[in-house]
C-alpha cells in the first residue's frame, strides 16, 4: 500500500497519509502544529504526483506478470535543505 510521508519544516514533524484518506478534510494538515499545505498545490500537484507513482508501480507489476523482473520505486525529494544551506 502506497502512502505519502509529509515533512513539516514549520515544526519539524512528519506524518503519513494513506490512499483512503488523501482527500480527507485534514489530509494536508500537519497533526503536530496544524499548519496546512495550500489546497491548490495539494490538489494540482501532490495528488496527481502520488497517482502517477502508483500507476507506474502498477505497470511495473504488470510487466512482472509477463515474466519480467519485478521492479518498484519510491520518489524521495532531496532538493530542499532544511535548517540552513539552501540548494547547491
């Protein structure tokens, strides 16, 4: 089961959102500090990106069912350096 792990730089917390709750009222809200991801960004960028990763992994599994090696992947962002530094 795929899920989104959100890192909140406001409070330093992190939380996970599972597919069944992606569109829930509080899905984009940090449960630690109650800051929220912008609704437009959530709906136009985050949800489609999550769906694209799920779709790609499903296609990789279908390939495996056709006797090809099994592959899957996660997307890990590392372009933002919290607590100083900035992108190099």
